[in-house]
């Protein structure tokens, strides 16, 4: 089996980057010579994901031409671009898992990838999404999730893996703990913006607990899976690979510096 489809959630309001995001989606921000979404599209190309659904909102229509203007591999005989990008409109911002539910019909019955539209995986020799796809198909998991090492108090800002045993490059996960206190964190491995799921995740998104604001969080959907005995696994980012998060002014500044350096 081959995994070709990916959902790219980009429907959020980007409130931490206001007032900039009143005028421009954060996925349109430049990082070196390209804008953020272009890097994410190229990550998908590198992993053989050629059928993509970008979930956006009605103020982000500028993302449409970006997807058309990002060069991609072409069929060697016909010259037709091999990347096809579709769009869905998230009318209300009900959380990341809510955004993903807009892709249920698009995905159908096969496993699929998820790549957050406001996060770039920078550097490293191997495609992180490609490794997630491989591990997912090899081990028949319900969810395969990228992991990065976060040392120190910053771990409290992330969803954190509770691994089974000593975690190797690919490891089994007992559960995921959202934003634990540092002393209660079950490991130093944090969830990292790239995933592969089997379609059972949509049932999980629909049936899991809502947060206090009524939003559907992906961590809760994964908790729903683990509580029902579905297999979740983590895949560590390669050394030399880093996650560039465009979510707030400081992380954007750091990301720009990293790409230019
Ligand atoms: P974030 O919470 O980091 O992004 O969501 P945001 O909501 O745009 O930003 P703030 O918190 O208001 O500053 C992570 C990813 O999930 C998408 C975002 O676009 C981002 O890629 N997302 C989030 C959605 O697509 N829909 C949502 O309802 C929420």
C-alpha cells in the first residue's frame, strides 16, 4: 500500500501574530526565499504525498495561488504536475481535530498524513513525513506521530509521549499527556506537528471529550484511541532536524534566523 493523501490544517486565526494576521495568513509569511506553506508542500512532495487538502478559512484565499506557484514533480511523459491540491473552508475555528474532520470524505478509507500548515521541518537527511508513512504501514498503527526532544521546563508547553519502555527511533506509546507540569512529564519527547493516521481517527475526533472552550483537540482524540487499545507510536525526528513554528513572533523570528543561517 502507498499513502498519497495529506491534510494540511491552516484554518486557525493566528491570534498570537495579530495584528499582522488581520491582513495576511501566517502561512504566507516569508522564511528566506519562500513562504511558509511552500516548505510544507515540498515536505509532502519529498514523502510522495501528492494529493493534498488544505483546510483554511475564508480570509486565507491567498493560499490558493501559493499552492499553484510552488513547483512540483511532473509526470515524465505528459508533463502534468503530480501534486494536486484541494481546499476546504473551516467556517468556525473549532480546534485542530475539528479542522481535520473537514477532510473525512477526502481521505476515504486509507491511512493519510497530517502536516500543520504553520510549522516547517527544517534540515536532516531523511523526510520526516516519509519516515512516519513507512513506520505506519510497517506496524499497522492507528496513529504515528513525530516526536522531538524538549529538555527543561519548555516541555510543559507540549503534548508529551508516555512511551512503553525505553523509546528508540520508533517507539510504542501508552498515552499522550497534554501540557504536563515539568515534574510530571512522562518523558522529554514532545508531539511535533506531523502525523499519519488510520481513518479511525475521525471517529475519535467526533466522540472524544471537548476542551473547556468547546474545541476538539487532537490530543483528546488520540487519548480516545489509546483508551480503546488502538496502537499509537512515536517516531523521533532525525538529529540535525528541527521544527520551525511560525505561531508567535519569537518563534517566527527564530525560524527565519535558522533558515537564513
Ligand atoms: P494553532 O493554535 O497553533 O494556530 O494551531 P492558530 O489557531 O492559527 O493560532 P493562534 O493560537 O490563534 O495564535 C495549530 C495548527 O492547527 C490549525 C492552525 O491553522 C495551525 O496550522 N488550526 C487550528 C485549524 O486549522 N483550525 C482550528 O480551528 C485551529
